[in-house]
């Protein structure tokens, strides 16, 4: 082989080997530098932690205990406040006695409704939502909550009557946990809710008064979760004006503030009576003229209302502790 060719080949191979070794050495050094920097950072962090006081210190433990105690005091204070606004459960009431209470309250409520001319239109009679216990006694463990709900429902519907409603078309009560159709066990939350569904009829003023009564009640906690309102008159309120060529006269009794009805106006205007004649007839009947440029009759509609109301009860700390999940014992490890 020619010596020049051999030297050239050897030089190329040597250059590639040396270049590869240099590149590998450079890459390895970069990784080494990065690892060394990370190591130095960790060593610095460890040294910094070694100089600090180990946690928890006695001071931190005392501060934490103070915050926990303050929280416990706040919870106890809140529970005490709720007791003043919430009736306690009757845990001594027997299931047979509760059944008699249902019958008595139903009779008293029906008498109250009849006295106030409140019509109850239901398919299968009305027992304040406790139809199942007209003939059957409930399980004893359900009696305290059922009795609480019975009082709340009776109180709620009396509020509806005193608000001015004259007709209730349906009423349903959701079963509580443990009743047929209800949940198998009670929820673990702080608040227990007993939903009821009501359909009734009344004016706008009746609805407004009823909602305000529920919102400001201090005997029970009522939460209006669903509210649906439909107007029996879908065409809207009539609008009467005296402009644009349409004459509208309004006559009012200055003593009683009674406004002359359209039928009375038609009687005075019969046989083409002039405006002066109408005023004379109105004056003879005790009315004086009180024209308005525009008059809109609103607030007189009859409304069909559907409500879902949650009767809410806040649990005491003792009840919460009883419902809290119990810790499961750890399984013993078998010998190998």
C-alpha cells in the first residue's frame, strides 16, 4: 500500500476517534456539572434545615391548640344559637301516640281551613302528607323526625292560609330516610332536609306575603328550592286609556275609595247620556270624577303556584357524632 494513502487513512480515523472521544467527554462533563450543582443545592438545603428548630415546636403546638379550642367554642356557640330558633326532637314520644297526634292535627287543620274558607282539593283525601300512618304506626326510631316534620308542615300550611290563599290543589311529602321509598340511611351532613311539594292558587299579593312569611319565620327553617308560577289569564292585564280618541272616565267614592265598576259606568252611559249626565248620575250615587290619562289593572290576576319547600333542621353535635362513620379496626397481619 502506498505510504501516503495509509497515512491519510490513519489520520482520518484518528481524527474521528479523537473527535468522538472529545464530544463524549464534553457531554459527560456537562451532565456531571449539572448533577454536582443539584447535589450542592440539596446539601445547602439540608444544612439550612439542620440549623432550624424542629417542627412542631412547643410554641407552635400551643398556638394550634388555641385555634382548635377557639373553633370548638364557635361551633358550640352556633349550636346554642340554633337551639333558640329550632325546636328539639321529641325522643320520648311513642309511635302509637304519634299516630294519634297525626289524626288530631289533621282534624284541627281541616277545621282551621274550613273556618278560613280554604278549599283542599286532593285526590285521596288530605292527612298533612302522613296518609300512610292513618292506619299503620311508624317504626319507633323514625318517630322523633316524623313528629318534627308534622309540626313544621302544619305550621307551614297555616301560614299559607293566613297569607290569603283560598285553594290548595295538591300536597306531597317526600319520605324521610328509613320510610318506604326513602333513603336507606340518613345523610352525614350537618343539615337534614324534608322536602314538601305544594300547589295552590292565589293573587300576587298572597304569593308575596307567603314567601316573605317563610323567609322571616323564626319557628322553623324553610328553604324555597323550586318556585313555578303561571297566570290563569294568559292574555295579560287589560289596559284602558283616555287618549287616542278612546274616552275612559274614572269615578271614585271619596269616603270609601271605591271605584265605580265597568258595569256601573255602562249603566250611567246608557241611552247616549252626555258626559254631564254621567257625572250627575255618578254624583247622585256618591261618586266623583277622577280621570286618569292611563290606567293599567295589574296585581289582580289569579296565580297557579307550585312550590318545593325544604323543611331544614340543623343537627346537634351529639347527632353528628352518632352519624359520623366509625373507624374500622385494622386487620391483623398473618404470620409468614
